[in-house]
């Protein structure tokens, strides 16, 4: 069994190539846990834990090309001296506005309220503190990886 990471225009997908995706005969019905991987299998490219977010393997981090920025005070048009993030850090969805906050190797999708906009920067009215580290580039790839982990279940490398 081999796990490959496919990268496209800001998309991260973890795909398992094997003949079918069948649960191993000796594995219990709840083989979706972390202990289900076989010895010698590569580590997963993405790990998701509720409340902590995503953790990417070093290879996934390198290929996604994430960059980070700190929430900092900026003067924006009509809003001098406000906490701001790069506009590229914002993830707009039908469920609201989010950023991924980096914390100890984990990347947690965090809801934010944005305000004034300037060239390349957005005011953050709520959801972040000055000095927080956010993902500035690669946000959409992280979101797709999170959707796969939460809604699509685990990949075949989890032993099912």
C-alpha cells in the first residue's frame, strides 16, 4: 500500500492507491483509529484532531508551500492602528470567515470577523490576538484537507 499526496492549484488531496479499499479481515469493525496502520506503512500526510486542527507531515508541508504571518497593527484606510492579517490568509465560506492559526505544529481553522480592508491587508475585529501566527498562503489547501478528514473519513492508509 502506498500513499501519495497530489497537489494542484491550491488543492491538497490524500489518495491511497490499492485495489479497492477493503477493511482487513483481522481488523475490528472500528479500524479507523490511528493504531490500525500496519508496520512499515508511511505516516499519514495529514492528521486531524477535533479542537487541535490539522498537522501535516514534513513532506506535505514542503509540497503545499505554506507561509505564515503574524497578526500585527497596521494603518488601513479609515481604520488606523488596527489588528490586521494578510488578505490571502482569509478563507471565506458559506459558514463564515476563517483563518488557520498555527500553534505548536497544529493548524486550527478559527472563525474571524473582518472589518476594514487595505492593499493586501484586512482588519481583524474578532477571533485573533495580536501576535497570533496565521497561515498566509496555502489556506485553501488546508481547508480541503480538513474537509476530507472530517467529512470524507480517513484515508486508506488508516488500515481499512
